[in-house]
């Protein structure tokens, strides 16, 4: 499952849909919105994307993770729109026979999402806003 959504992300539901009896490990990563950055109070974040290309890149990252690591499956869901502190902005779930592969594939996925997926983040503060490089 690779998805962009304006709805809240339920990582537990993604995990439940992904996990199978042959898995020995599942890694769930949730990136959440924090209430501060660069010494300023963050009121919210706004995510925008070039959606067609972003979805294609998420699928490519998933395919590469399956190819380079010994994992059975990976799911990536990224949120768009306005998020408040503690909201989940991205969920990555990786299922594998062994934990090392699951952890490594999850790290690979989040690092490559930040580098290659056309999703942009704006931080909104009490006194202004700024677009942020991932």
C-alpha cells in the first residue's frame, strides 16, 4: 500500500493489514508533527505534493526496499494538508522474517522519502510561516 491522504493516518490499521504469519518482525515508523523547530513555536504544518509524481516515487522506494533488503512487504502512507502537533505525517510499515532487514528497510524508506519524493512542508508559527527543505 502506497498512499497520499488528507485523512488522519492509522498506523495500527496499516500494520494489521500488512502482517502475516510468516513474518518474524514488523517495524512501524510514524513521523509526527512537533510543536517547535529552529527555536520557534510551531502551530501547525502544511504538506503539499505533486501527487502523481509523489505516489510514483513512494512506489519506487518500496520496490527498491524489497529488492535491496530481505523484506516481505512495505507500506508507506504520507499525509497532506494541515497537521497539528502530534498528528502523524508519515507511516512506514515493514514486514520481514528478521528484524534487522525490517529496521534497515524502514530507515532506507524514510531517508529516501525526504530526498526524492516531491512533498513540501510549510511550518506555521505564531508570527509567520516558512517553507522547509526536507
